[in-house]
C-alpha cells in the first residue's frame, strides 16, 4: 500500500521520512539514527574512532555566553554608554572588536557566587593584563577544546591523547586504572570510560590559573569537569562539559559545542610555540633598554611607556581563581 502523503522533516539534524498509510502512522526516525550510526568510523573493538584533526567554529573562546559585538579593550566614546576601542588596540580597527556570538552555556547563565561575580567583572575589564591565553600559558580544560586552533586526537585502547596547536599543549585521557597526579596541572588529570558510543571523561587536579574564555570567566583549584564526547556523524562530535566548582559557583553548569573534523587532504597540526612570541609582552619591562617604544602609521602614532610593577608584583604573571581568605569580600 502506498502512503497517502510523505513529508521530509529535519529532526535534531537527521532527515526523517514521515508518512501515513492505511496501516497507520509510519516514521523512519529509527532507520535514520541507524544510518548515522553506520556512518561512524569505529576502532577494532567497536568504539567510535575519534582519531583525526578537529576544530570548533564557535565564538566560545571569546565569551561562553551570548554577547553582542564589543571592543577587546574599551573606553567611553562620545556617548558614555557607547564604548569605543581604547588606546592599546585602537589601531586594530575591526580586528580589535569581539565578534557577536550565541552562547554555549545551557540556559545562558553562569552561576557565580557574589564574590566571584565581582572578580569575573574585574577580569573582563582587565582582560589585557590578566587573560593567561595572552601570555601563552596552557589553556586548561574545557577551554583547550574550543580555542580557534586545530587539535589532534590519537585514540588507543587504553589511552587517548590530544595534541593542541596552541602552546604545544597536550593531555592524555586514561581509560585504564592509573595513579592520579601527585599535584595540580594546567590541563588537569583525565580519567575516561565509555557509555555506549559516548566517551565520558572526569577531569580533576587543576591549577587555579586558567580561564574559560576571554570574557574573564574563571575557576578555582576545586574545578571538576565532566566531559562527554558523542559522535553525531563521521565528521562531527557533540562536545559537552559540566562545570563544578564549589568555591566559585553556586551550582554546576553545562556547555555544549560541536567539533568538526578537518577534511583537507594535508590537514596537520603546525608548531605554534607561542611563548617565544610573548617574551616582550611578559618581560619587556625588565629590559635595561626598552625595545618597543614607538609605532607610526598613516593616521596615528602609538608610543609605549613601560611600567615596572612595585614590590613582589613585578614577578606576578598569573591571577589565581581561588577566593580571597575573606570570601565575603
């Protein structure tokens, strides 16, 4: 018997044929899901094979939450409520602006405590001084997963290794039982297991010195990240991370971004050893003779005056995400 009508619908990104015949309602959603499952590349033991080079296209590294376009570093313009580019980035023009983007946080809300909400706002205002990404420190988890650089996954039976282009960072996910790290690490300690086709990873033992994005979102050394990697086809992964940190947040919160396989025939991870590129940024104020003093373009000249922070501050390179001793501040 032929269906009386047929409609092509897109449900959760999967084509589903829906029809009605004299036998009743007919749906091929299950067949479509099975078709997606057969597309997934698998290892010899039947697990999804995530080996390859991946990259996100989201604006999550700029800001995890929904945001309008804004200057990277802002100052009041002609109208007090309309910010413009500040002196450090004014010559960058449109490159000095944060592009608008949709949020990747479930509910678009990050549940900061009172003290940490103030710290986040301070971080955002002082982004140019504080963001560890600008100083080429390892990005931590989950930030490494949505930086705008490719990364490579090498998948084995008991270990999964990730190599990131940014800062030559790397992490190993242990699928077998191993001893935990004796200390804290920028990229944390990752222990994983499979739940069907989803790789679930518990990441702990973090330092308090990494951020989640360029908007000043941060954490303490109590951070616990639970990641879920679910294939949504041969060349895409749904990446989810649940964030828990009792020192900074009032409750757990979750992000979700798609990761896409790089399909170029010559796709590869290149060497971005960025610590060499930020030497002048980090240590220029310690030179006997200032190296970078002046830049001149067609419509403006920019002069740089170095400042040496007082006392022990001269050695500060990172901002701890741990709460102050008096957390009521």
